[in-house]
């Protein structure tokens, strides 16, 4: 990719990101990782960086325990970043943005596809969780959920089906496709932004159902982990995602 093509690609990525904004919950703890928004992560080129959590690792307890958060972020997410940096060296996407890599995931090697997905998925995941989460959505998002699924409880049931029904490792998603809400799940570290996704669109909510996300606390009880997840969802963040996605 030459400089002209790269600049053109980066500009296109920036325009695409008008629908995926970032926010901050405020950081009152020390972290060795850089503070980066989701938008900054999407536009970043190699070497990619592991962003700091938007809250302290113990602040999501009891729904998600401190040890799981520390291992999940500091080891698993970090491994995706480190391995992505190694995988892109000498390739056509060595200077491409993370977003551009995701959009053409089907053309990438398994190492690039899986690690780019893992990096984006986890960055997104941290940012739709909050120590002040839980409750129910309001406003336009709440109206859209009711119109699409019949009720918030029915939506949670359908989302849980996608999360429990994902065989092995993967993710469950609520996404916007043609300005409509859609539930989907993806294997491994794929996501709806990828060209290989069965259901493509803009994710507004996601849940990691890899065992490393919940096994220390919930063992094989994935359903219990999914139920606890709703206690830490930031509906303010999800609503912002939704509003930007339907513009």
C-alpha cells in the first residue's frame, strides 16, 4: 500500500467512524497502558497498542471478578495485540488501519484475521461495560428494541439464545443492519464489521462467550455469566452506538 493509497484509506476509515464514537467513564486508577478511545484504536496502524481499561479491574464485581478482568485484559487482549503486530510485518496491511484490516478480513491470513478481530472485539467490549451499568435502556434505543423484539425481556431472551447457542468460542452481538436491530453471533474473534460475517452491520452491543471470559467465576455455567452481564452493561454507551449507527 503506497502513501497515497494509505491516506485515502485512512480518510475513508475516519468517515466510517462517524458512526462509532468513543466515550470515557473516567479513570481514577494507575495503569501502565495508554488511555485510548475506541475511535483511536480503529484508526491506529501497526504497531498497535493495548489500551487501558476504562475502569479499575475490580469495579465490575460481583458480576465479573477482578482476577478474570486482569487476566482477560492484561494477558488475552495483550496477546492479540502482540500477535497482530507480529503477523502484519511484511504484509500488504502492515500500515493499514485496524478498521481497514477488519473490512477485508477474508483476504487476510488466519493470524491477522483472528488477532485483529480479537483486538477490536475486546476494545469494544470494555467500552460497553461500566461499574454504573445495568438497568434498562431508554429513549430511541428502548423504542427500537420494543419495536423489533416485542419487549426488553424478549430481547434479552433472544440475545441469550445467540450467546448460549454459539458452539465453542465466539461472540454474541446486537448490531444495526440497514437501520434495523439484528442479533447475531460469530465464531472465534470474528465480528459483524468483517466481510466474512454472516450478518454484517455496525455492532452496538457485544458479549464475549469464550471460556476465558467467565470460567474462573462461573465454570461451565455460561448462562449464569450471561445473566450477570446485564448488570454491567452501559446502556448510555450502547445508546450512543445506536444513535450513531442509524444516522
